C-alpha cells in the first residue's frame, strides 16, 4: 500500500488557519454562553469555578452577586486569582486540584512554564501520558469534588452553575457525578473535555458524551466549553 502524500506547505498553512478559525468560533460561542449564564445568576446562587486559573471567568461570575467558589491548584495562577478577586466578598478561593478522592498529587506543568507561566499554567494537569508536559511539577492538595457536590446539594438543594476546565481530570469526575446521580442537582454545567490531549482516554470520553447526551439537554450539561 502506498503512503499518503505529504501535505504541501500551503496545505499545512490552510489547515492551521482553519483550526484557528474553529477555535475562535468556539471561544466566541463560549463567551456568549457565559453572558447568558451570568444574566440568570444572582445573590443566593451557588457557583463552582473549577480550574479558575488567573480568574477571567471567576471575575465575571462574581459580578453577578452569586456565591462563587473558585478552585485553582497552581500556586502562580492562584496568586493572580487571589489578587484579582481579593475585594470580592462573595468569592471563596481554594488552592487545590479536583478529583474523586481527597489527597495530594503532582500537578504536571507544561514545557515553557518558567518562561511564560501565565500562558503555560492553563495546561497544568494531574494526568500523565498526555501531550505536553516537560515543565516539572508541584505537589498540590486534591479535593473530592463529587463528595463536595453531594454535601452542598444536601445543604442547598441545587447548585446553580459549574464551570469545569481541569485538563483531563474532568473525565473521572463527570463519570462519578453521573454514577452517583448528582448531575441532576446542577442547573447548568459546562466543561472543556481534553480527549485530544489524552488519546488513550478517547473511548471513555466518547462513551461519556453519548451517555450524558442521551439523558440531559445541552443547556444543562454542555461538554463543548471552548
């Protein structure tokens, strides 16, 4: 069997431009979606920002008056998050990663973190075996997120909004939330999934998408955040 032809330089540039445009469109849709979410939030609502990074989304959520709990494990990003939200009495900042059990774990940083920590910190992950890495690691505490969701639902009856961008760790957490019938208590959840970063996990991501898509509307559970 003959090998497929190698793409030309022009074809590679065109493919890069197409992928960039697709990313820009996804980002625009996510920003519009967030506008709609923020319009429906207010004092008395509980919001979890999972993977808050330097606080771009946290700041938007805080402006609604909702109670915002922002989780960010990376010390550099957490310091930026804290500085930006220090005057917001309705924001609770938690310097921890999220998982399905309490403990501690290594947060793996992307290559180039030392040169550009703001840009690289968004790629930090608890998972190994994915694309990227090479920037060292730092040990961080891990919060059992499904257990936290269960406790807060018992206290309040509903969680208004969950934003989840945690570089692959979302798979275990979403599977656990589904297995323990906790997703129904969340008014709206958006997550960026990372099957492209972790090819070995693609079958599980596909199964999760099919399962949740069959039982929840995209307005309640949206796995295409940015």
